[in-house]
C-alpha cells in the first residue's frame, strides 16, 4: 500500500494526546464515495471467503460498478514470498511483484483485473508502518496502542485503496476466522470504519459453515449460530449470512440462523458446493445476494443493467462450456514436489480448467512423484500420459527425475510444457544429452558443478541474501517472429508474463544451445535473459522462465496451456486433428 509520508502524516490530524480518537483520512479521500463490503469467516477457515467475495464483486462489476478487492492476512510476514506452498497454498505473484496469498489469484481471474500491492495486506505490513510512523514522530505525545493506532492504520490503508482505485465498492476479505487473536484488530478496525463511514456505506457479510454429519443425516446450525454470536460480541452485526455446506442449505436451517442472528431470512443465503468455482456467480446471482447488497449500500442508481446483460451473456457462454460434457479426454502428467496439497498448484489447475472449457476436452491430471524416477522406470511412470508439465519449484529434491521425464518427452514426441524450473530443467537436459555437456546443471542445485548452464547473472550475484535478487512480477517478453510462441500468442511480438525466479540461462551457453537446435523464442527486451524456449522439430516442446498460469483467465486462457492440451489431443487421437497446434489454438478461442 502506498506509504507516502505525506499520506501518513497529513492524515494524522490528531497527533497530540488531547483526544482518544484516531482515524487517519488520507488527502483527497471523499467519505461516502466508496462503499465497503466486509467478508468475515466464522466456524472455520478455508470456507471460500475469497470465492464468495470475488463472485459478488464480479456480479457488481458486470453491472458497471468499479470494484477493488483487498485481502487482510493475519500473519506477521510482510508478504507470502517466504511461505511454504505446502502449508499455505500457492504463492501468487502480482504484476507489480507483490508475492501474495492465492486468493488474489481468485480475484484476478474472476474480475479479469491486474491487482497491485494495495490489494494485499498482512499484520507485518500494518505493524511495520505503525512503527515507522512512531519513529518518525507521527504520534508524538501518545502511547502507541493497538486501538486506536493499529486499527487506525488498517482504516488508513483501506481509505488509500478506496481513493486510489476510485472504486464504487471495496471488498474487504478478512483472513482466518472470527475469534482468531491475529485477526481481532482487523475486525475491530472494521467496526470502527463502519461507525465512521456511516451505516449505509458498509455491509458486513458473515460466511459460516453448516455441519451435516453423515450419522445424523441432517444439517445442523449450532456451530454457525455460535460463530455468528462471536461476531455480535465484537460489535459486528452482519447484514448478510452466507451458509457454506456440501448440499443446498435447507429453509429450516436458514430460518434458525435468521432467528438467532437478527438477519432477515431473505438475507440468509446458501452457498453450497459447486462442480466449478466458475458456476458460483450464477448461484449467487439466482439467490439475489448481489441486489440485496446493492440496495443496502444505496447504489441502485449507479448500476447499468444493459452492460450487465452483455457481460452476463459472455460469462454464460464460458460457463456453458464448463458444464458441457466434453467429448474428448486427455491425461496430463504433472511432476510435483507438493503433490499432497493441490492448493500448491492452484493456478495450474485453473489454467487447465480454462483450457478444458475452451477446447471441449476433459483433462485428467496425474501427479507424478519424481523422487524415485530413474532412466529405467521413466517410461513406466509416464505410461498413459498425453503430455507433461514440469512446474515451478525451488531446491534440489526431484530435479534429476524431472530431467529424466523431460528427456523422455523430447525423445518420444510427448508434448511438454516447462514452467520456470521446468524451463531451466529443459535447458539442462538439452545441454547434457544433446550438446554433450555432461556436467551441465543449475548453480541452485549443484553450486560447484563444472557447467552451470543455469546460473545467477553477475549483477544478481552482487545482491546479498535470498529474496533480494528475485526477479518478480510482470515483464514484457520479446517474441521472435514466426516461432511457435509467436503463433500461440496471436502473432504478437510482445507478451506480458509474470516471473518469480532467481536463476536463468547463463549467456555463455546460449550460442552452443542454439547451434544444437534449441530455439529461444522469447527473451527480455534489451537483456540476454532467455524467457521462452522451443524445439521446432518436436510436436510441442515449449518452456518458459515465466509462470503463464498466473495470468490465465477464464475468458482469456493461457495460449501456452491451450497449446499443450491441443498437442495432447493430437497425441491421444492421432489423425483426427490435421491442423497444427497454433492453428487449432487460434480456432478454439475464436469460436
Ligand atoms: N528455483 C528456480 C529459480 O529460482 C525456479 C523458480 C521457480 O520455479 N519459481 O530460478
């Protein structure tokens, strides 16, 4: 979030110890211009607050309202960069380089928006800003406290977002569950915000969970009631309750919740499990929750129903494809270190789902455990797959197995897509087995290897410490004319992709690799940083130093993923698709 000194200090109008109030309002903020929808969780976390919030935001965006989401995280890390995806799910990277929670990916996909660091906050960011202000004399005369100073900082951040995004509605998603100590001051800040902004400018939504134990065979509302009571105790009266459950929540259970929570029955909604996240906007739209919130916030006059009609038509065209029975089916093998937690690869799963819809082809994912792979058992491990993805990753474990899988794909015309680490492994494989550089490796994996074809660039080596030398965020990639990449990206010479890596192809080896037939079809403008590789003689062998899954959107799927699935279809059903991969990709998205 913008930390401009003038913002912080100009907004602190009451520095002295004369008053107990502390509510920083940044310069240029107009009260009432932006409305706030605050989404909180009760009973348990992981209910899909981000999904609910992004779907309602999408329904509002369709109606011509400008929306901006923000996720408030309860941990002390400054960002998600150092979190293990195994514990916390995928690290999502925004265009401005912010490493954040995977929910931001849900927002970007659902809203088709590029978000920024203003849309993500952690306790670490909040406290660090408060301490910086304190050291700068910003609170002179006062003992600095959680209330009002930390809560004040949260309100300030939200108001800066509202001002800078010029949003009609800011969607605030509070991480965790009501009752967690680490999120308590966020909830308190929201209570204060609602009080300061005025009733009709804030709407609280409680997401809750309805238990349905199999032994009882019925839905039970007690845990939900207790969870909502926790919010009421904190001074938050929800206006909307969304009930998560496997099956649709019965009228009786919703009545009970209404009775105990002061929320009218008409505002207690069911948000039950759905085959795809992309079908949830329709479920919520049918229930009318979007209009309930619009009415509560008094913004009916701002909505454009004509725009909503055309946006909804486009969306339904996509969701019709999601629900259709697909006539073809392929299997993609993904080599993954974090295979026991699917959330670690959330964006890849999403990018594949986008392809399934656009290509009318079901994709079965087979997770390949690579730690035990050897040249002898690779064929058996890859039996039945029509294509492989080697995704991003860090560290040594499993890298030799990945290289073996890539060798197999290259030698047996099996479609291949390498993402970041998968790009680097493809370079190492080619260097070893085609160029004959037997000791080729990455200096991340083997710091003392003889031929570090994947290496830190000299400028990067100077930057000490992990994290400082990561290339993060959106970058333009210069694409070579008439290559596969060029055709896949719609005959464009530039593509914007997202990056999160430290190592890259050492420029010393580029010529040797190219002379042996490897084509670098994408590179950084003005720098010898290789970003896309391909093998022209292979049916589909492409790798990128970027993470194209991060920018695959339902209505704008990633061309590299589309290419892989099309190539897998050609592999599975030989002779049925006579056109080449890029022509089939172009046709599929033009339909
Ligand atoms: N570990 C590799 C690097 O740092 C690849 C990173 C990734 O796959 N995200 O360059």
